[in-house]
C-alpha cells in the first residue's frame, strides 16, 4: 500500500499530466480525448496533497465533496472508500471529474495554486469514479425512512439529476420529467462524446434510477402538462429545465441553409448521433470551411465536432481576444492542438449566400479593445473600414442561449426576471411560489454543470426542510 | 412506448394511424403537432395531429411515404410500438367565431386542416372547405371533411375526380363570389401554401398557413425550424406552426426545407435496398 510521503518531498513534485489521445489521431474519431490517470498516476498525484485542515479546496466545490478525505483514500489504494467518500455529497462524479472547470473551483482554492500547480482534483475524481464504474460497484443506500411525499423534477440535466438523487437518498418519492426521448439534458445533447462519453451519462442516470427515481421521457412540462397541473399532483416541484433557446446575431443572412445554432449542430451530432449517419437516420451537414462564432466552451465543442465530421478548416471567430474568451483554457488548448484556427477581435456583420440558400462567405469587421464594460472585460469596438469577407461555406452560431418560456408560461405566480429566468432565493433556490424551487441554467443563464449541481443540492435540502415542516404544494394556494 | 392501435392505408402510400397517447389526446387542440421516433436510431419527425379522442386516449396522424422514417412507419402494424412520441407541440389554431371562413387542404394537408375545419364550424363559422390532390386516388378524408364543413369543394389536378384544377383556382373563385370571407387557412405543400397566399392577397383576406419546417427537438431548443416572418426570425415549433402566410419569406423557407434533400434521398434508397435484400 502506498502512503503519505514527507511534506518537503510532496511539495517538490509537479502535477502529473493527463495522458491524452494524439491530436492527429483524435480529430478522426469521437473517442474521449483524455485517457484517464493510471493507478500509478493517481497515487503519485494524490500523494502531493497536503491534507490541509480546514481544506480550502472544499470551499471552492459547489458539490461540497470531501476532497482531502477521498484523496487520502487514493493514497491508501482504497479506491472503493474513495468513491464512497465522493458519493456522500456528489451523485455525478464521473461527469464532474471531466467537465467541471476545476481551475475556477476547487483547484483555484488549492494552496499549491499560488505556485501554479494545484492538485489535479478533477483528474483524481475521474480516476476514482471510472474505477468504480469498471468494478460495477453498486452503492448501498443508507436505510432512510420512506417519507411518502412526492416531488416532481422538471428536466434531467445535471441540476435535476442531482436534486432527484439527493431527495431519493432522503427517502422521497421523486419523478423526473424530461422533454426529449433521452435523459441527461445538456450532458446528452450538448457536450460531445469526445469530452463526455454518453455511456458514462447513461451509467450515472441508471445509478440514479437505482436510487428509486422515476424518469418520464417524452414529457414537455408546459405542453404535455403544465406546472400548475403538476402542482396538484406533487408536494414540491424543482424546475431545472435549462436555458434552452439559442441566440442568434440578428445579422443579414442568418437563416441561410448552412447557418446552424450550436444547439442544433450539437444536438444533431450528440443526441441524434448524426455523426454516424446513415447508420443513424438524422442527417447533418458540414462544410469544407466552417466558421464558429463565439468564444465559450460550446463554441469549442462545435468547432471540434465540425473538424471530426470532416471539415477541412475550422475557424473560431470571436470579437474579443483569447484572454477574455469564456471557454476553459484547457478547451481552447485542445482546440488549438487539433488545428482549429482562431480569429480574435473579429465580428461577423453579414452572412453571404446564393439563391439556393447556400452559404458562400461571411463578412466580418475587425475589432479593437476599448475600456472595460459592465462585465469588467475590455469592450470590443469596431475598426471602421476594416471589413473583409471570410470564404466559408458553413456558419455555426455559438453565442449563448436565452430562457425558453414554455415552462414558465404554465406556472402561475412563479416570477421570472426580465430575461425570462426564474428568480430564486440564492440559498434555498425557492421561487416566488411556495413549494416550487428552481435551479441550473433556467435561473442563471448558460453556466456550468457544477453550478447546476450546486443548485440541485441546495434545492434538495430546502425541499426537505419545506416538506419536513409540513409544507405541501397540494395544500398551498397558487 | 406508444402502441399503434389502428392502421389504414387511406390512399396509395398514405397511411392513417391511431396511436395510444392519452396525455396528448387529453390536451391537444387543432393546429398542434407531435414529434415521433420510429426506433432508437431514427430521426425525430414532426407530424400534425389529424384527430384525437379524449375519451379513449387515441390520437390520429396521417402521412405520405416520402422518406425513410415514413417508409418505416408504413411497414409497422397494429400492435407495434413507436419508440418515442411527444406533444402536443406548437400553438393551437386561433379558433373564434369569425363569420365566413375558408379552409384549404392540399394532399396530406387535408388531414391537418380537418380538425381546424371541424372546430371552426363548431365555433359557429360558416366554413367553406376546398380539398384537392393530384389525382382521384389521392383525395383523402372527403367524407370527414364534408361533415366538418358547411360546404365542401373537391378538385383534382388531372380532373380524374370532381373539378379539374388546383385548389388555389377554386380559392380564387370562392373569394370572388363570397364578399365577406374573414380568414383563410391553407395547409399543404409549401408551393401550394405560397400560391394560396398570392391568390388571397388581392382580396385582402388574411391567410393562415401551417409550416412543415425541419425540426429536431420541437420545443424551441435548436432553431432548426427558423423562418423569417415579417422581417423577424421566428421558430416554427414554439412561435407557430401557424403564421400569417402573407408575411412569410417563402423562398427562404423553401430553401431551408431542402437542406437535407440529398441525404434524405440516400437514406430512403439505402432502406429500400435493405428491405429488398431481406425479402429476396
């Protein structure tokens, strides 16, 4: 068994890099890019942990994972216990290990971060949860008393799954309603296979079903049944239906045939498996030269997907610079390694097409950075007369999403803000209507999987308090 | 899973299915649609709901075999299950007592216009309906449409049955004769809907069309179905499917309908070939 090593030696070690698929090979497949730590990698990295008390990293984790404890179990080569330690607070560890922006969360708080080499907490979490998945270990639920109360969860993305799992563990009877034919929300339709394999999402969802959570697919809350109707059938409701509606630039030529929203492009590829056409029936087009508009993780996902689908050249067009781009540094680096080209300080003003609707080019204007704006980032300003045409035959718009109003329209007295997101109490995720809670992107706009998980946890706790103190939607007024 | 309860070939290559979908049957209103998947590898396709029975929980859809998914549906039998069925999607038709209205159905568009026609008549309107198809065999739901409307006019492109001519020609005649038509609903292939709008425009009669755009989720998430209406981008799935046809950018809409034409053809041919292989 490995053991903790003396502190000075621990501090000398540098971060163990993640083994990855060769960029030249991986652009030709949809397999996962990081290969995962070996046992030796994991122990080496885990031994670096200083086991701080109190641990600053935990403060940075919305899923409240007992980080030093699980890392210590890795050192002790007791991976089963490490896994159980994570599961105490986080029901979706195989996903968090992969897609959390750890550099903004736990790893930012790590004492080693000042030296630029924080413990690779995410990689360790991925190692442990993958180990457990391969062992097919079933977590034994603590015997919680059945509470006999019904909770409806709207949406099976990270917020909904987390809230449902936590409530089921407490003994509640939970039903998730999902609009699509598959569960997972953005984990399934949004994040590509090469970043989050769908068999992993399915594995996590199955685990949550094992907790007794019922999942109803093909059910659009707001259309198949309204929130008001569900309120007559359930004791509490958690709304986690996602941000939903794709934004466009509102520039001429935006509805030409080969202008996609990132949502459409990724949904076709990820959810419908269009990358396996004609084995799967859903078609997808990919141009020879593709422009992806935007600087976030979704833009990186769309660009890297286009490359894998056979595009010869893919450009990410972003109006600010690399420093301001909201995508994770790791995602930008992966895209660069794969040969994606970046056109920073560039703003599309018009998409050009022929009479059949085919894209023939995109007119852009060059930008420069001015003074900081409300977001604190320097504001991009157009440089007059710098217009030029990019020769592209496909455009993917990845500039974010807005609230989809379908759910809100069916929910009397559940307030939304002027952008259409549910307004909630930050701590309890309670909406303006008693017994109805909300979390994830439909309360904050496009954010991260981990913030959605954090919301799900907070809501589960608040719902438990509400129901334990005798509250019930069925009894309350609209 | 959603069980097919009845299946009828109501015209060559045009199938009518009744599917058990109690939740949808309970809430659906004329003008709304569903999205279905034949199997796990299938494509999500939108189909307008042709009829529903709130008591027995059945919805009815009518479709023509045009691509792989509809070819697969054609092969399915009573008792078989659809992999996925979701709805009711989109906004219902704006039914009101307008006075005199005209509903026009071309081809399988007849099935879409049928529940709207029925509801308009029930709401107190005098409903003149015009249905048409290429040829006699392809006229569907004539008896139902007769019952649903105040007056029914039938036409075939080749004159093999009833009047010879396009539905738009009959529409022109009706609008000439009837001075007080308040609204027209025209549903069918895109060129027919566009032509109906052109016919009705000089009479100043608002013409509602139901757009059969390409969709994926059908709930406003992907934007595949976007269309320019009155200079603004709209999503057919959540803002429609019905729009004032005079405001629709038809060339753009028709271009977007043809986005996957080649791939759709390839899919159907491969499927046909595989079927032949299995049979022979």
